[in-house]
C-alpha cells in the first residue's frame, strides 16, 4: 500500500467551451465526446440549465469546433434525452469523426421499442439515416450497438430513462422473457435479443429477485468490440435507490459466455412498509456501501468499477477471466465513488471525480497516478444543492484522445456548460 494519502492540489488552465445563448452539456463519462485530432467536441444545447423533462422537451445535438470558430454547430434536434446521459450522443468512429449517432423519438409505431429510435448523421455530407431502434452504446468497430427499453429505465431508474408519450408506465412487467439487452446491426437495422431479464434472474438466482422488477444499465463494450459488460439490477422499491441490488456481468457480443464477476445482494431493512424514501438524500445511493457503479473497460480484459468485494468497498480492478481476479486501485487514497476512466495514451493515469461534499457542495476532479500512488486534485466545482437526482449536473470527466485535456460538464458558474481543462503539466511530467 502506498504511504502517500493526502491529495496534492494542482492548478490547471480551464476554459469554458463556446459562448452565446443556451446551456451546453455532453452527458456521461463512458463515451468520449472528443473527435479526431481533438478538434470537434460533441455536445447538446438546451434552453435552460435545469427543468423537469417531458416527452416534448427538446435538445439540439451538435459539436464545437475547437480549432475553428469555437461555436456550437447544431446537427439535429431530439426529444429523447435526459440530464445524465443526454441523447446517448456518440461518435461511430472517433478516430475519423465522420459520423455520429444519437437517440430520437419516432412518430410511427414500428421498431423494437415503438416511439423511440436513433439517427446517424454524416458530418461530411450532411445526410442522416434513421433507425427504428434507440441505442445505449455503439461498438468501437462501428458495426453494432446494444440497447434496452428506455421506458423500463424511466420506471426503475428515472435519471437514465426517457418518459413515454403517455407518461410513466404502471404496467411494466417485472422480469420478462422477451426483453433484455438487444443487439442492433447498424448496417441493416436488424435486432435480436442477446439475454433476457428472465435469463438474468435464472443466473445464480437469489430469493431477493422473486418479487423485484429487473433492469440493465451501464452497458459497455471493450475496445476490440469482442466483449460486453453491464450491471444487472433489481428492486422491490423503485422509489428508493438505496434498495437497488446490483451484479456486474460480462458476456460475448452474441450473448454467449456469460460471466458473473460480482454481486452485492444484501438484506434491505428499507423495505419495511413504514420506511420513508423521501428521507434518503440525493447522493446517499451513490455513496452506499453496497453500490456497484460506473464500470468501465480498462482494456479488452480488465474492468474498473466502484463497488464492494470481499467485505470492503473500493475502486476494484477485475480480470474478465476464470477464476475472477480482483485488485484494489488507490487504497486509502481514492475513497469515494466517482466516474473513472483511464488515459487513452497512458494507463498510468486514472481520471475520476467525486459527488458533492455535503457541507461545501463542491465536487472534486481528480487525476490519480497509479504508478506512484499519488492523487492530484485538479479542480473543485460548486453545485447547487437544490438540484434533484434527475436534473443534477455531474462532472462526468472525459479524456481528449491525446490524453492531455479533459472535458467536464459543470454548473459552478450557475449555468450548465462544458469546460476543457489542460492537464498536460501533470501527465507530461
């Protein structure tokens, strides 16, 4: 264990992206919004910094040209989005930055999840191609994407779902055999079910699953597009996220070779009839001792995640192999849940953040030197404590492709905006 525990404050140049009318954000930490050469930066523009989303709430999708005029260039409009993940806007091939994809609503009642689809936009030609299926994540090879039912996510985990045209469904089946994770062929538009909720319930079944509603989130595809990770979650009380139970699972992109890496099933006294979910703080769920969250592939065979293992909770690195091997990252130094990614250039560097301090309401942006066991605190950002789970603004830090800059979403200037931070003085040393 490394002896250095105290973080080192570091001052890094920070610049707000864009100017003019509107509020801008990208969304989640797990997809890079940096295009080829780190010139183009994907984002979404909305009219106000926070508001309750409805089925007709609109956001523009587009990009900033950092090497050109610096302005926001809209490519389209969508009403299929949320504050945490946006419209799942992402590059189909970030190394070329020719095409992007994002979720939209459809008027026609066709497709896997009627009312929701996705759109591929070609920057060079300006042409767009509609797909009848929304996406969760596109494979790095650009050949396929994976998806789930966003209305199910709205019922179970509202922050990452989309409200349906008729509002929040009350008839959502608990554990269907005909729904789960679907694969979408991005060339043909064809879909097929890879693993169902009934399949997941049967996998190392736990009694806590029997009366619960099931869902899947945090689907991630490894760099070679040959392996998939996801979180299987279930609960009897969707109103209280501290009642969520979690498993970390991997599989092949055809649904085969399923491997259970971790399970945090545990007794839930919160299920008493007299428990008041409103007594749970906004970030109590993310800070739970049983939470498995924010998994990400380090490379083709390893996954970093915040969660419990062997009786203690840390950043854990899992080898996706049999037997499962687990090691701790940043023991005694990285002590809070956050959104972590490895530098695309040098895996010595781990980028992460924290949830707001309950007293100062500040979020800390962190660069962790794995080789030396040194934590560099590169920024502290205030957030309005009045924001809810649904409309909060997490930092969600994202590396540039050259590993020298970081893009975040933040509201520390009382607007929802994107910022670029130059960390070259740290990672280059």
